[in-house]
C-alpha cells in the first residue's frame, strides 16, 4: 500500500506522463495522423469494407500500403484516411 508521504511524488510523475501524452497527441495531429473523430476500425472490419482476405491485409500492411496504429498489440485503421489515400487510384 502506498503511503501518504509518497503522494506528491506520484502526482508529479502523473503530471509528467500527462504532459508526454499531450505532446504525443499534438505531434500526431501535426503529422495528420489524427484526422477525424471517427473511431479506428479493426482488421476484421477493414477486410469486410475492402473485400480483401487476411493474407492480402498482411501484405498491404507489410508493404506500407495501409497506415495503421498498433494499440495493445492489435492493429487499428483509420477508414477515412484509407479511403482518401485510395480514391482515384486504379
């Protein structure tokens, strides 16, 4: 159990972590990686929308054809970004 004397140090560490996360979000926004309020979709939903198989998804991800975020070991995709990247390409 944490002691009351440790509270100021814990609050300071939390403040540092919040600042780091805030800077990360700002950086992602500046890079255009945070583009919409729409939640990212998982691989199953992406395969369904693109009508592709799992091996095709893996190949596209490996070749850099799909941008993604890895969250807790799972890949997530921004649908709007993918549509914008592929609209007009044939």
